[in-house]
C-alpha cells in the first residue's frame, strides 16, 4: 500500500526507485506471511492430531485403570476366601471331634503316567467320592 502511494506521488527517478523498493519489500513480506499462514494451518492440523492422540491415550488409560481395579478386586476377594478357608481348616483341625472324622486319614493313589505312584492324603479337606449305588 505504501508502495502504491509512493509511486503515485513520485516525480523523480529516485522516488520511483524508492517506490519500487517498497513494492519489492511488500511482496517479500506478503510471501513470508503466506508461508507463515501455511505453516500455521499445518501446525493447527498437527495440534488437532495430537489432541486426538491424547484423547485416545486417555481412553486407553481409563480402560486399563478400570481393568486394574477389577483385577485388584478379584485378587482381594481371592485372598479373603483363602484366608477364610485356612481359618476353617485350622478350626476343623483343632476341633474336639477332629480325630473322629472318617476322612481325616483317607489316602488315595495318584498315578504319574505309569512311572511313579504317589500316596496322597486329602487332610484336612474331605475327599470327593462318587459311589454308584446299585
């Protein structure tokens, strides 16, 4: 704009050269502005992609956090169940009638593929017996 005003008011060659130089400076600045605008748009697009990635990572993190809570609850429940089972076994072993239990010394043979046989006791848990009655 300044170049156009200088060119219209120019009366000498020096003023025309100054107007031409101002016009070149203006065109250089306009091309720089155009490049900066293109870079700005590219950066906006990249920022949008980064925001999408952050959102996706947040969703994944929340999912993993919920899964971890579920697994922790399952683990806590299992530990509590095992503690209760252990307590029952201790009470059963210490009971006055523990020696009368018919399953206390129940033994069974476990085969290891024909190589070795093991004699095992199910103490203090009762054996699971399936008897077919005729």
